[in-house]
C-alpha cells in the first residue's frame, strides 16, 4: 500500500445551511416532516424561505461537516462536492478551506445556484431540513480526483449522495479506486427516509463495498426493516467490518465481528440544536480510527464531538475541537 | 401632527455580517484595529476573508439591527438601505422582513455586491469589524420615501451613514421631512473612529437637527474631544433633547435637560460577543420611548436588550425578545 496524503476524503453534497427557529405549529401548518430531510425544488425553497423567520447562514452538508470536524481535530481531510460560482459557493469554499480541508472540485458556472438546506429548529432542539440541491446535481464521476482518493486512508460517503442523479456514479468510481489502493470505504446512511428511498442499493453497498458503516437507530432499523435495535445490530454484524450505531442520549454501539462496545453518551447541560450530531460523531470516530486508536476510544471521541455540536446552534464547531477533546480525554 | 404608521424608520447601511472567532495575535499580524469599524475595499475584503477562519453569516447593519430589534419587541418598524440583487441581498431582505420590518428600498442591479462586514470575535468577546460597503454607496436621497418618513414617530440614523458619499444627502432629505411632520430625529454616533472622521458634521447635526442622541463613552468623549465622561455629559446636556450614553458594564446614563438617570447594567453570566450591543440598547430605548414610557424605563429596556444580545454570537436576537422583556420587567 502506497503512502497516504489524507486521513479521510469525503464525497458529499456541498450545502450552505440556513437555520431559523420555528414552532412545531409552523411545521404542521406547512406540512414539513419533522426531524427528516426532504428534497425540494427551487420554487418550494423560495416559498418556504419566505415563510421562515430570520436566519443564520452556516456552511453545512453531511460529509462536509464530518471532514471539517476531522480537520479541526488536526486530521488531514479532503472534500469532493459541487458548488456554483456564487456568493454562497464562496462561503462554502472559504469555510471548508479555512479549517484546513483540501477542496478543489471545480465550481459550476451554469447559473444553478449553490445548494441550501432550510433548517427549522424547534424548541425541543430537533431540526427539520428542506434541501434544495442546486449545483449538487452536477456532481459526477469526472469530479472524482483519482490521486486524492487513492492517497486517503478512508473514503467517506454520505447516503444523501443517492438523491442527485449522477453522484452515485462518482461514488462507484471512487469506491473502485479506494479498493484498488487498499483503502477503507465508509458510508453514513444519513436519514431513515433516505434509506427508504434507496434501500436495495444501500443493502448492496453494505454487503459488497462498505468497510465502515455509520447509522443511527432509525436508519439501521429502516435498512433491515426491523422494529428492534438489537435485531438490526445482529444483521449488521455479519455484513460489514465495522458498524458504529448512534442512539442519541443512549450513546452508541460499535460492532466489528466479535468485538462489541456499548458507549454511554457524554453528559451535557442543554441540547440547543441537534443539527450535525451524526456528522460530528463520524468525524470523531474516523479521526480516532485513522490515528490508530481502539474502536471503543473511536466511539468515545465520536460521542464527545457530537455532544459539543448539539450544545450550540449550527452543524460546525464553534469551539476549538482539539482543546475540547484534550479536556475530555484527560 | 398626522397619524403615524411606524414607530421608528431607520436609515442605514444594509450589511450582512460574516462572524468568525480570531485570536488577538491575528488582529496584530494583519494590522486590524481592535474594537473599531474600518472601511475596506473589495480587494482587501477578499484578502481578509481568505485569512479568516470558518464563519457564520447573519444579517447586520447598525440601524438595521436596531429596527429589527424594535420589530421583534412588537414595535412597528421600517428600514431604508441599499442591497444588491444577489444572494446576500436576498438574505438581508428576507431576515429584516421576517421580523416584520417594512423594507422596500429598491435593490441595485449594477453588479456591485451587497455590503458585508467581516467581524473577528476575540476570546474577550470584543468584535473588530472590517466593512466592505458594496451596494451601500448607491444609497441616495431618491431612496428616501417621504410617506414612510413622514408617518414614523422617530427617524433613526446611524453615524456610519457618513462613510458612503451620498447617504448624507438621504439623511438631510429625511431629516427635513421629519421636522416638517413634527417627528423626532435620533442619531447613533456608531464608532469613535467614525466620529473622528466626521466630527464637525456630527457636532452640527447634534446642535441643529438631532432630538435623541445615542453614543457610547468613547464616542461622546471623541465628539467633544474630552478625556472625561462627566465632561462630555455636561456638554451634551445643553445640545440635544435626550442623550442616552452607554458605558458597557457600567450601564447607561440618560439625560434630558434637568432630568438625569444613571442605570445599572443587567447582570449576565458570560459575555460571548459584543457585536450589536449598542444597536440593541437603542432598539430597547426607542421601543420604550415610542410606547410612551418614562426615560428611566427606556434606559432599562435598552440595557435588557443589550444584555440579551451580548450573551450569544451575532448582532440579531436569537430568543423571543417579547418574552425576554416580559420576564425581566415583571
């Protein structure tokens, strides 16, 4: 196996989040599926934005959040995703590079704007997401840089990539490059509705291409169409090398063949906004893994990062993650 | 005096803030004047943005923040300011309308982008601002709607309006309309360096046009070129009907002829980011004033709003200001 330049390369939708507080009644009135990520078109995005309260714009995107987290911890990260050459594209590009991530995917210049995710945060800290994919639909295999993927210890993909039409071709190309270079392939299932939309393809991926699987309880139960967490756990054990299953306030379960770890959640004073919790868990876990840490420690680091991100508004770190980790792990 | 439709109409620079954490060493290394607002050109803005860390975009602008605060409290507000027809202009327009402010100034379509203020927040919660005025330089008297200004109890202006070339013409037109309609004119001095740049004009305004003056300690001392707060206080007493002078952790002093109130600051657990403190004080004060409250109460409401805004990141309210005020005033 040749030398690596990056710990993790992520492929995902390049999105700017627009966060606003909203009441549950607002979600009901406008038929927004609470807690889910729904794909919307430009017209619907404009309509919903017009109804939402005053917002905050922050770079987002599931895999992008994860890679940004890894870089903030000191890991070497690269990201592949498609923005437009517009103001929000500039914001996305600036923010991911500012934390040290290598991001060189060519921006679109065809006028389809950079993707945005309209996020309503309800008083219970739950986030409800409406995504206008914009320029993300133009991501294709031509955007996958062989050298970057070949030089990364782990290739990380978000399940949301199955929503735009050509991104899965990018995935397949990247997974082949990674396999040939002897790298590991990681997948996040992203969202239970996303699993519903693409179950057969995801099962094939998990069985045949994925070494490391990230899923929360709803997602893994949806994948195997079971009602019980333990039933899903038994299924997944046989199907990929490592599975890291998150369970909100119940912490996470990490399985790798015979090895099973049940890791408690970090205690926090107040959950402000759950946006980015899963992305941050994956960041901490993969940072630990690429640093050669034990699986239990990887899960512990994931839990620390998730706790940090849900203590404030938005999906990317406000605090110095290296310092947070050093404090919590001492 | 005819009926009013608005409590306060503000005229100011229409700006989107880009906030990022920074160390003091970063300010020193790049020669940024700590705590001040510096005007920069497009090229410098691009350079500084490239050096800054990952950011958060939030609608800003001094007078715009104040009017948004008044509207969030339930007051009727209108705003006049210039954005470009671009993504950040859409964000600014959405956010100010979302809190109920009437904002109908025609957006530029000449390609000069919407203004942005690059704000570095240091660990001591102080903000250092670099402003690229962009489309704001196109604000002129033609943008002042006679009917809106004539129908507002108070015309509120930010001192920063003296930086773009034609905005002062807009101010003069608006002040005349307000005077003819028997309305009050309020001015915020904005920033001690801004006072330095425009001292003679500001003195003329305070002496001849302004009924209500907002200034912090540094600004009022700069205006009268004195080293002592009390000396400045004695000067200002003779020159405008009401002066509300803010002193950070020492609260505020409100003077109106013989009437003088010294109001303690609200106690808060932790100052996170001082961006918007003065704007929020003015919002609370003017909300109280236009509701017919006593001057001491106006100062108290101003202090409550300032304390709320410095407890979180960004210059606009995250919490329900009506509820905050109801809780604090009970």
